[in-house]
C-alpha cells in the first residue's frame, strides 16, 4: 500500500505486506512519479491499482512507471471526469443523460430555459459544491472554475461500480444509497440491488467507448426514465458489494482469464455501513456489515478513528469541509 497519508486505515492490516508514504501529487507530479517508479522498481511491482482520485495523476504517468496501471490514459479519463464532456460521451453512446449546459459565469444562467437545475463544477467530487437553482431565483455566486447546469430530475438515486476490459463488462454492482456524508455526498450506508436497465446502460456506455479499468456511475430514475448523472472513473464504495466474491480480484488483475460469458454481480440485499461516518453526520444507526469489520483483521477498523480524527481536526483548524480536505493532496481538476 502507498498513500500520501501515513496513518491511512490499511496501514496496520494483516493483509498488507508494506506501507509506504508518497509525496502529494498536487504539490508536484514529478516527485510523485519518481516515488512511484522507485517503489515499482524496488519492490518488483507488476500492477498498480488506483483507489481514489490519484487515478488521474497515475493516468498521466501510466506509461512511465514500469508496471501496468489499471486505468485509461489521462485524456480518456478527462472525457469522463469532466461533467460537461461526460454528457457528450453519453450522447455518443446513445444512453440517456439529463439536459446539461456549460456555465462559465452566474450571468450565463439567464440564458437557460425555465426549469430547475443542479449546479456543480465540471470537475468536483463528493457533491461538496452542488446546489439546486430554479430560473427566476437570485443568481448564485459561482467561481471561475467552470460549471454545469443540469436539469433537475426528481427520482430515486442509484450508484454503480464496474470493472471493464476493452469495453467488456467483467464485474458490476448497483447499489442504493441509504445515507450520505452531507447533502448528496458520498455513500456511508448503502445496499446492493439488481437493476437490469442500469446494467444495460453501463454495458452500452463502456462498450461504445471501449473502456478498460474501474468505472463508477451515478443515476437518477425519474418518472420519465433512467438518466446517467456523472461518472467517477475510479474505485468507489461499490467494491464492498463483492465481499465474499474474491473473483473480482481476477477481473482487476487478469481480465483475460475471465470467459466472455461470465459477468460477476453480487446478489441484492447486501447492506453495508460506516458506523463512524454515520455518527459524524448525525444519521441514525443503520443495519448492515461494517465497511471495515473483519474478525481476523481488526486494525483498519481501529485506525479509522485516528485517520478520521486527524481529518476532522485539520478541517476545524482550516475552517473547511472535511470532505473537501480529504482529497486536497490527490484531486485533479482538469489542470
């Protein structure tokens, strides 16, 4: 394991052979690349698996680290991470997405057709900047990073996490979110579901763009149909749905070993939760397996208190949302 945070939750895991501290890629990608190459060479690494938004920095150097990195090149990930371009990619694949408009300044909102919209930066995560706005209301304050206005679709939200190789879907999980970190934030309690229309949407999109790696999509199912909202081309909580299904590791590490006809999908009704996050965001307790619960591997669950405590303390000192602070060293915003 390698992370920019020395006290990440996997540091004491019985399954981890070694833990290494990396320089923050946002502070300097050259130093980050040198550290990655050094670990690959010194430890004889064959495959590098991104686990969060460092995927974008790894994608930028994927052909120069000396090992196979499980992600697409950066320009292909930009197509998915940029919320405006993602809607265009949906149109190319002939899968539905809400009507979406690029917004450079708040005054651009005057030009939109009358409706209710979800406003969010083109590059963002965890819904930390998302807001709802209706034409005729006062103009919100928008910074100059580049935003989108997406038609608000009332309905039930669903999330997915999938593994694909050259557009072929190898593993897929759909899950319903029961509680989030803040409004519309990351899932901190969720359960697996089966949804044929969502799986077909994902299969169609991945096949059209012939994508390889890990891909997570958010959906809204409204009264007029199913819509893909956005894409996180990386690992997400959806992988927890494969607990007890180690075959998902083969899908990641050796996609050629999986027959074309086989697609891994967890059963419906598996519930998961983060007790600590639920308490932090003032949610009532939820049923389900703890995300870090393992009788034979207790230290990740114990270390989350240290990791979470450090994050909360830093966010208080800097007077910022802990969700924003959690990716301050690894996020990528189209630079």
